[in-house]
């Protein structure tokens, strides 16, 4: 069993910042790529950023400069630092990870954390 739990979401004013966390727990051999996705009401889920086990990062072009992804392998945790937030950033943010469980490599999703940017 593998579980991803997000935290750190909430209500913030435009221009503010939030730091999201996602911790993996359960029985698994290793975690490969970890990523953040988001889904706003009426829109498709989109990739925000991803990071490999060795720290190579990838960002959605529209979010470069405002978002920073990082991870702590010792804690099995990935973070998303969000700065200069805009109302358009309002969405449910989901953690995703490719995890080796036994001999099977699969993707897992967290349940999401709500981020609301409003004055």
C-alpha cells in the first residue's frame, strides 16, 4: 500500500505565497519522479512541475519564475513553493509520483489540496 498526502493549501491573497508538501508513505522500494499537477474548475488537469530523484526539474512554461519544486528523499517528500500568486492559480493541487512497489513501477496520486487565491 502506498499513500501520498498533500498539505499546505489554503486561502491566500494575490501576490502572496504558499508552500505545498506531499509525503509518501507505505511499503515501497523507491520513488522515481515526483510531480505536482493542478486542476481548476472547468479546466483540465495540467502539469505544474516535476522533479527526478537526482533533482532535475521541469516546469510548465507559464509558471517558470514563480513556482519552485524541490524534494527531500530522506523524508520521501516533495515540495512546491508558489510565489506571487494570482487568482488564476486557484485550483486543486495534486501530488503524483512514480513508485517502485515490489517489482511493479506505477504512478500514484494524492487526494489533492485546495489553493484559493482571492482578495
